[in-house]
């Protein structure tokens, strides 16, 4: 990052969930399943970049019905 570029906008899980209009638990599930990228500084601190949120929205925009594909569950 050069001096002329502003630092990336980072959101807490609560802020990111509000932007996506989903619950925090749904956001954490998306994170765990690899549908949205995140930054993890330590065990407790997880942040989401604005760019990652935008990329996630672009991905789901092209999925039929706007739904995130579900993982296949074991019987």
C-alpha cells in the first residue's frame, strides 16, 4: 500500500452482517464454509474487508435464485 492509497475499509462481523442484511451467525457460517474471505489477526479478531463483501455480493448475484450453494450433507 502506498502513501497515496487510503487503508482498506474493515468491518467487524456485526457491521458486515448488517451490510449484507444477514445474521452474524449466518456470516460466520459463510466464512467457515469459504464463501466469503476474511482477515483473522488472532483467535478472536476477525475482520471483513469492504472488497471481500463486494466480491461475495457479485458471486451470489450470479447464482440461481440468489442463494449460496449448500454443502452436501452426509446421510
